[in-house]
C-alpha cells in the first residue's frame, strides 16, 4: 500500500470516527430526551392513577352511604306500610260496625213502621176508615 493510500485510509477512518462520535452524542441526547419524556409520561400516568384511586374511594363511600340510605328508607317504608295496613283494617272494622249499627236501626225502624202501619190499618180499616162528622 502506498503512502498516499494509507493517508486516504487514515483520513477515511478519521472522518468515520468523527461521524461515529457525533452519532453517539446525538444518540445520547435522544436517549436523554426520551428518558425525560418517558419520566414525564410516567409521572402523568401515576398522577392520573392516584386521582382515579381517590375518585374510586369517593364513589365507594358514596355508594355505601346510598346503600345505607336505601336500606333505611326501605325499613321506614315497610314500617309505614304496616301502620297504614293496620289503620285501614281498623277503619274497615269501624265502617263494618257502623253498617251493622245502621242495619239494626233500620230493622228497628222497619218493625216500628210496620207496627204503625198495622195500627193505622186497624184503626182506619185499610183505607176504609171511619168517618167522623
């Protein structure tokens, strides 16, 4: 190999070494930028996950409160239903008693009316009553 060829070879190697070093520097910069970007994204995801966990806890708490409220309302409605059922039964009993009383009074009035009509029929002879002049 001639001196000139060796010099070109060295020059070629030197240029490629410079390019390799530039490539390594650029690669390191890209890796550093990637790490920063990746860390920001991870931080953002972790923050979002923490917020989601907090929201889920709040929803669970609200769900438990709602469940307790529904259970309490159900108990109160059941109790009110029983009370209303008892009141309706008592009202029906009172109405039935009142109807029995009215029926008995009506029977008594019918007996008295029949007795009055019989007495009047005897006295006046079924419409052929005596004339008093």
